[in-house]
């Protein structure tokens, strides 16, 4: 979930060992709160990176990992 976006932008989730993909996981606007559900791969170490275009707060729940 993205909340309090500093401007119109997007967030992209990806494994930390990979380059930032040319795709958006979630788009948001200034001051908005946008929920989202996402299935993504993790790095071999189990890490996840998130790139955001503008300043924003993120709320992340992890529900499963194997």
C-alpha cells in the first residue's frame, strides 16, 4: 500500500539482485492512499527492493515465503 504520495508516481517491487524492471507494481497520486496486492520473486537471500518515483510512505505485509 502506498500512502501520502509526494506527487504522481509509481512503485515497483523486484528482487534486490535484479535491475529495476521497466514496469510499475502500483501507480499513485499526490496525497493518495492506494492499496495493492502483488506476487513477486525475492532474491536468493530473501530480499525485496522497492523503487518509487516520488517520495511516499509504504505499508508492506508479507503473507508467505518459501
